[in-house]
């Protein structure tokens, strides 16, 4: 489910109150749901895709 500002909870976050949200596009925004006011980490889409691919290989 997307938030008003276009973020959605990571499927890896589980059901705890400590989650990661992402907003995907040309630049992917990553933020902590507990501390949204502290900002976000912006990552170019290609780098985000490479990170996810590298995590899948390690499974």
C-alpha cells in the first residue's frame, strides 16, 4: 500500500513497527518509518536495482 507521498513499505520489513519505505522512480527514496522527519536516502534507480540484485544472489 502506498502512502500519500508515494512511498510503500518494503516487503522485507515484516510486520514489526520498524520498517523501511521506498519510493521508486528515476531516483529511489529510502526512509525509516519511525524517523521520517530525519529525511531519506536518495539513490539512482540503476544503483538501487544493482543493490537488490546483489541481495538476491546472496540468498
